[in-house]
């Protein structure tokens, strides 16, 4: 790790360990005392910023991959609280019970209104509710229905998914 030095003009400069350019020490961040001889980070501000942007992009990618899906147990737990708690209270309590997951109040509301994770065995007497369910049923196929039907299918997963979505339905998680 090169230390800062004075150039021919008498200015304090330092060579970046990444880009190998000699720049004034104003182009370097301060380092924690005791970690370097001159008190500056080994990489210039440009290289440090580029490294941090790259690390943040990787973290964001991992965060997006770590999305949690509601299981039937989660949906049942949410439905049990429909007449006892508000949507916000249910969402807050959900994160306390299932500590590794968080959901929004809007997700709770959508589960209660059978917009997501709808149970095909529910008989709805309300005409608006029936039309809402039929609208969703025309365009989406529940992942739970696909999982249940997969046990009777003998073939590859790709063939099964093609057959399940052959009528233009999208899989709804």
C-alpha cells in the first residue's frame, strides 16, 4: 500500500492501488486512524465509489432473489384473523409470529378478499365477489392448483406447465 508523498511541485500526492494514477490526497477518503501510515484509503474516490456501486448492485440482486411466498399455513393464519384484527394489526402480528417474513397490509387485504391465494372451495353469495373471482380465475392459475395436479401427471415439469397454461392463463403466486 503506497503512502502519500510529495511530488516535484511540493504537493502531497498518492498512487491509487486500483487505477495506478497519482493524484492529490484530496482525491482520497480518510482512513480510520491506525490503519494506514498516511491516514488515507489506498484507493481513490472514483475507484472506491465504483466498488461500492458494484457491491450495492450485488446486494440488491440478492435481496430481490430472497422473496418469500405465502404457504397455505400462512394464508390460513391470515384468514383466521380476518374478523378479529385490522389489516395493519394482522400484518404486524404476522411479522412477529413468522419472524423471517414481512407482509404489507395490502397483502393481508388481498388474501381476505380472495384476490390472491383464493380457496376454490369457498362459496361466495355476493355477486360482486363472484364476478371478481371469476375475473381472476379467467386470467390466472393458482400455484397451489398446479402443485396439487402435478402428482397425477406423468411427464416432465416443462410439459406439465405447458399443458396447465395452454389456455393462456398466467400462474399466480
